[in-house]
C-alpha cells in the first residue's frame, strides 16, 4: 500500500487519499453525499436543549435535558468537560435490530437491499452528524467497517474508508463535532475467526496490521484523541488447538508495532485496550483490567497503553463497574469509558443505555475523584432495543442517558464536596501514616523487627467496624 502522508492532527484536516483513485473520487464525494441524504430522518427538528429539573414535556418542546447543562461549573470545570460525551457509530447506525432468532426490525434506509453501498454510507454519515448535533454531543466513535463497505481487497476497503473520512472531515469542520476515537474491526470478517494478532496464520496478522495502520492514520488526521483496540477474537474456544504462549507473544508484538507506528506518525492520542472476558470467544486474553495490566507489563507496554472500560464487560467479568475504574486508576492505566448497562439477569453483552442512578453516581464519583478524563470520555456503546423502531428512539435513548450521567455527576459533586466518604476511608487507614506504618512501607522493618516489636509490646490488635451499612446509607442520602 502506498505510503500516506500524515498532516498535523486537526479536526479541520481532510484525510489524505490512499491512492490515485481516491483523489479522483474526492470531487464526487460531496455531491454523492448530498444526493443520498434524506430530507429529514428524525421528526425532532431542533437540538435537545437544557431546560432545568422542573421541565415537563410539551408539544412545542417534547424532549429536553433536565440535568445536562454543558456550561455549568462542577467542581471548577464545565460539565461538558467532565463528561465528554460520544455517540458510537456501530450500534446507532450499523445494527439493524437483528438477534439470533429474528432479522432486521429497524429498516434503516441506508440498509435497503440493492442500494449502492458507498452512497448508502454517505447517507448514513448525514444522519449520523444530524444525530450528533441534535444531541449536542461533542464527540463520536467508529470502527472502519461501520462507516464504509468492505471491498474486494484491502486496498479497495481502505479507499472506501478514506472516502467517507473526507465526508467526516467536512462535517466535523461544519458542526464542531470531534472524534473521540477510531478503531479497526478485526473480528467480523471470516478471516478473523481465529483472531487477528493471535491467528495461527501470520498472513492474517499482517492483514490486521495493515488495516490498523490505515485507521490509526485516518484517526490522527481527523484529530482523534484516542485509538482503541478491542480483541474480540483474540482468545480461544478450546486449548486443544491453542498454543497460548505463542498467541500471547504475537499479541504483545502486535501492540508493540502499533505503539511504534503511533510515534512514527506523531499521533499524540492515547492507545486503549478494551477488556472483556468472553463473547465472542470462550476466553479473551484481555479478560479484565488486572489481566490487561499483567499483559502490558510483560511486553513493556504499561507506559504506552491504557484501558477503555465498559460497564457491561465489567459485569461479565464478575466485577462491579467501579471496581474496574478504581483498579485502572490504581494501576495508572485509566483511559476512557464505554458507558452502557448490562442486564444482571443475563449472561451476555446486552449493551443497554444506562438508567440506574445509584450505579452511575458511584461510577462518576470514582472517575472524578481519581482525576477525571484527560483524552478519554463517556462513549455510549449502547443500542436501543429491537422493538424501539422509531427513528426518534435513537435521540431519546441517547438524551436520556446523557441526562442520567449529568445527574450522576451532580451527585458525585455532593459526595466529594461533603467529604464524609473520604474522611472515613482516611481515618480507617490512618495508622499507615504513623511511625509503624511508614517504617514498614519504606523498607526499614524486617520480619524479625516486626516480630520483636509485637512481642515486646504484647501487641493485641482489636478489629474495628467497617461500617458498610452506614456508608451505603450515606451514599443513598446524596441521591
């Protein structure tokens, strides 16, 4: 594939064409997109605006934010800068409402049988940016296969992605919407059924690497603030046909190559792994945050790669969402969030919009308390239910989730400002700030020293209540 020149990252810089055909197609893109754009996909014509907690739906204003006020200062920072909302392309515009027992329920016009795939991709981009602006969402996210059809060769596929990238660059310039992150789909095509980086065939490894190169460079050119790698097929179905050590070494080398290329092209964004324990594979190598950290340490990547955490994935791994958030912060690899909700009665990735205020309040409390986001944000990796077939349901689902997260942020603000939770934890560990605790942690005490100290003083430590019930009641009092 020809070498691509990569300009300085900017949301105003159109991606460079990957080949001569792309340059020839450039002049046709705008006209094709305009020709295929629907006159009005959503019935809601005006953007969703902040109306305050007392707002009630009216015919004139059927939808509004009660809590999401982007300019409101929360703990000294704009609410919009705390939350950094993003809309994902795949669930919103690619999923057709299918499940294992039934087909398309949404009947999106860009999925109509017999249509020109590229013109449908341009029409889909028009609707996408219409949704972003109606929600006042500052960011979006995508996989390469979400935005453009796959071609007969990788060269053709990359060209298709680049042509849509040109549309993105223009629309980003017109609307001010930015790219939170891009990523390559290395799991849907049949060639990846045994993984991409962990595939037993090095040709598949090379193909995946070439695909990532194109998407990372386009993400950089569009001013994207992160790049994500999710290893849905990087795992195994059975150990009977698997060389785990070899596959882990391959995966480590793949990430090293991505890091090397990031620095080569001058991409300043964060690289992110998205942990998930299983589905589609029986066991994924990026099982959870702690597992990812061990992997990063082994291959010398812990300073280069962070994690993109998803609530539903935490649940599937047997953890709470806040467990994964605090683990990532404690290990220094917290990056970004895929905000959604998993059904606790089901054992698969349901990707529902968040609607549980207590859960979200705790998540926001730990995110903000831990320093918040740098280049990451809250990306709604969530989909409306397959029975929610009205186009406006896309707006309603996202707006409700954005409002919930804003309200959760305000609850977290109360929790932090009050300080009672922090004070309890600080008091509980206060002994470690004393002479004994400091001498243990700074290496000045051996086992002999500690044994002698206990025997000499006839030390008999007495347990203290952890006050869990009081703390849980305290959290509820902020709601």
